[in-house]
């Protein structure tokens, strides 16, 4: 009998093993490729998603926070038809390029499951290429000015409306507090530099396109704007030279350490600067405003934000869409906004009482958010950005003049268009 008993024990053991394998086989794992988020708020959303969809597991693959590095990484992987990417976080500036290359799945039919009329029109437009939707707006961004509200109050200043106002405030306060930096920006040679520079150019009345729709950056307005930024760094001591190595996080840490008066950055900083758990030394002493302009009211903010798309090579498009659809639910986007300090892409959330209690500036700066301006919309934007980064950063370092930088950019962009078209 013992051999027979042993046989049944072995049979039962294999049966359980088989059942276990079947259960494992029924769980589908999808990869979510996204840039590193210092708030880590998306991990909370994923945890709730997996509770609601127990047959789907989400493997998060975080790329460097530097958008330029992320872009190059994804281009390499998509060019090789990498099937390991399912859901991908997309910068607004990549969508036309990736869609044209055939790397993203069209989402027009799937998007019918979402209340598209509740999404901000700007981000939806940014997710559309040749009348086809290739991504869903996850959160939007706009460049903002953070300031030490306690210092401005002590000196009797209002938030600056013009760049001259900002210069006066910095000069006055730094006379008594020379250890403080004036205005922090993101000045390293990467995509964030272009966001900052475009805001300076727009706020001086300039643009990259002329009145006929042709590319032309070497204009008096752009030259004045870039020269002002250079003077801030090299002549007027408004902006420390160290910003030439700063990205978002480096500049945020200096500001929330209490070592600067002003900071240009994205909305996520509000949550961290006012959270003692983040190590902030300025909790309760942070104000937020539109970026200044050359003239009163001439404010400008670069449109940023990230969107969710599905790789054309994904083997799990159905499960990938379920994750995207979950992230777009009203309650999930609200949770992400509150915990991550991100601007929601659904219009109804800008009047949500819980969000306004947590982020009251949403109501005052709503017009800034919906009027944020996109960087040049073209499938060749990544190459254009590289051209601008190199020449502008050289000008900031003093290696070439402002005029030389702008003229070189125009010449190289025109050559790009002549070779590949607009």
C-alpha cells in the first residue's frame, strides 16, 4: 500500500503545482515605462489598480527624470521593435514624432469610453497627430514662479508682474541677505532649458515662427529675452551661475532649503515645498504666481505634461488600455493631483472642493494652465531642441554671442526642414 500512497501523494502534489501554474498563467504582467517621479504618487494608483484588476500586474520601469535621456532611450528601444514596453509615459513633445514613426497604437476607438469633453483641449491637441489620437493626457504642466512669501511680505512687495519688478525685489532683499540666490531656473543643456528660454522669449513678445508661419528665431524680441537671461547670470547677479548645471530637482532643493527668493519650476513643487516630510524649510512661506513679462500682463508659460500611450509592439494592448482608463477616472486623477501635486487634465477637477482645499492656487492660476503655450509642434522637434540646447547653452556660457546663437539656430533648423520637410 505504501507505494500506492506515495503515488497518490506525488499525484496530488503535482496537481497543486499544476493549479498554481494555471493561476500564475492567468495573471498578465504589463510594463509601465515612465520617468522617475520624486513624489512617487503613481505607485499608489498602481496599487489600487491591481486591487481592482487582480489578474493584471504592473511592472514599473522608471527612466531617468531627464526627458532628453528618456527620449533617446525610447527611440533606441522602439527602433528595435522592443516588445517589453506596454504603457509608456510620453512627453507632449514626443507624440508627433513617435506617431509618425508608427511606434504608438491609435486610440480613437478606445477613447470613446472616456468623457473626452471633460479633458482640457490643449493637452488633447498635443496628443493628436494628423487627426488621430495616440495618447491620453495624464497630467498637464505649465511653468510657474514660486517665491518666498514671507520675504516679500516683510519688504512690502507684491508678486512681480514684470521682469523689472523681479529684479527690483531681488536687488532689495539681497542687499540685506546676500547669501540668498535671486531667481533659480533650469539651465543645464537639456530639454528643460528650452522650456525656460521659450518663456523668456514669449514674455518679451517673441516666438520661433514669424507672421507667415516660417521659422525665424533671430528677432529683436528673442535677442532681448536671451540677453536678459545672460545678464541675470553673468552681470546683474540675479541668477546664480550654478543654474547652468541645474535641472528641476536641483533647483527645487535649493529653493525649499530656504536659499533662494524665486524659483521657476512646474506645479509638482508646490506639494513638496509645503510638505515637512520632504525636508522643506519653507513650509507655509511659499507663494506662487504667473511668470513675469517684459510688460504688465505679458505672462507666458510653457506647456508641459505627460500622457499615456500604448506601444505598437505591446503584446497586451487590452490590459494596457485598462490601466490607462483607470488612471483617467475622476477619483484616480484627483488622488494623483493631491498626492503628486500634478495638474489634472480633466476640467471638472479644477472646481473640486478637495483639490482646491489642498491646492487653492488652481483656481487663481487656471487661466495660466489652459493658456500654456506648446513648444514648436513638428515631428522634428527633438532635433530642433538639440540644436537650440547646444547654441543657447554656449551663449549662456559666454562662448558665443546671443546674436550668433540665434542665427546659428535659424540656419541649422532651416537646413533640417530643407532635408526632411516641415
